[in-house]
C-alpha cells in the first residue's frame, strides 16, 4: 500500500509540474479579471499520514497505533476535508490557512489526490518544532494570489525554554498587483487552564506584533490578514490588547476583528468545550483593507462561520449543532471532519 501510495503521489506531482507552465502563462490574464475573493481558515484536526516519523509524535496515527490509522482511513479523512473546503466559496476558497497538519505531504495529498485537484492549489509550508509534530500551512489559487515570499518565525517562551509550538507563518503575495500579507497562526493550547496557559499565547501574540512591524517597515499602509486558531476568544487579552483588534469596523484600532459578532458562548462558535462555544478560529483585518479607497478591501459583514448541516453532529442530542469529528471516543468516524468549524470572509478587488 505504501508503494502504491508513492506511485499515485509521484504521478500527481508530474501532473502538477506539467500544468504549472500553463498556469503561469494564464496567471496575469486571470488575475486582471478578479472581482472578489474568498479567504478562509480551517483547523483540520490531526491530519497525519500513515508513515512513522521518529521526529513527530505520530504513534497514534500509524496502522499499528491507537487509531489503527490505515491508508483507507487516511484517504477518507482527506476526501471528507476536501468536501468541506470545496463547499467554501465558489468551488473552494481562493486562499485557505490550515492548522494541524503533520507535514507538506498531507497538504499535497489533500490538494492533489481529492476533488480539490481541479482547483490546482499551490502550497506554502514549513516544518515546525512543535512538540506534537503539527504545523500550519497555506493553500492558494495561484491564478488569484501571486506568491512572492514566505517566512516562518519561531515563538520564544523565555519562562519555559524547553516549550515549543507552531511558528508564525508570514506569506507575502499580490492580488491585481497589490500587496497582500497573510499571517497564519496556531497558538498554544489551553492545556493546564486558560489563565495558567495564557502567557504562552501572549508570547505568540507578541511575535505576531513583531512580524507586523517588519511588514510596516516596507509598506506604509499594508493589507494584512491575521488568521488562525488562537486558542483564545475575540475578547481575550492576546487579541484585544496585544494586537489591538477591535469589534468595531471604524474604531481607532490596528485591526478589525469581525469574529466578535459571531460568538455566543451558549449558541455560536467554531468549537465547543464542556457544552460551551468558543470562537478560537478567527481572521483579523488590517486598516489597509478597511480603507474604502484601496484596491483591496474587506466586504462588510462577509465574515462567517462555515457550518453547513453536513458538518454538524445532527440528531436530537444537545450536541446536534457541534462539529462532527473524524475521531470520536477513540474511534474513526467515516462521516467525520474536524472538531473545528472553518471561518471565512470576502475581499472585494477593484480594477
């Protein structure tokens, strides 16, 4: 099975390389016709391949591991995630940040071996030093977002020098020749309690602020999207105080956070814990994208939690509205996806 998977993957790469030239030639023409784009973020919950990597904490996700993670289960998980992604926007989002992937291979398989292959997504990924072995990444339509560069910034934890987490991933590109900066995050979890673990997320937020400063040194009024699973809600200190993100579109703040209006602990969020909703998955919008005179701008009230019925638990239980997980009570669910709902928003593009 591993040999067969390698053949399929190699054929996929050959197909991609053959199409890249045509993509590049048509890129400028396609880019000039863009009228708007969908940007999203999705924590896909433990997307591991079936191969053992001694440097990763992947023992549960092996054929002989706790979840009996076979090729069949892996492929089913990929297909299920592809169904979710394709249902966002028109035939999938134009730009999608992703969290909880083991490596670049799983992103390649997701984009090339599923129904997403026709979209011809490109990938940005960097291996991280995360203790669990999970990374963040970005997939994007190169006919819409023209990649220029990326850099991963490790988050330091001075009080806990042995603690490691996911890096802050900065991806730079252009839409219709206008710069767009995307910062993808997956901040430290709340393990140990929200207050006890908060300093780790504050460290991550401070690193994002450093990255913003780097951007601002070369771009006076940059178009920045900060997206991720922050493991904090919109009202928490890391977002409100450190990143200066406001719930008001016209506030005198560094960023507008449209996710404020989508969160209700009793009824609405992207994930649940002990019967209450959190909205850890968010996309923040910079002032540059709120400027009505700019070429790229956020479409007011376009932010949404993507939670169609097929992604929900369903039935009559109190959990009916919650995300349908791929692994529940240590058992693989054929019709499961992730323990998070994705979030999305739209940008208008003026010619």
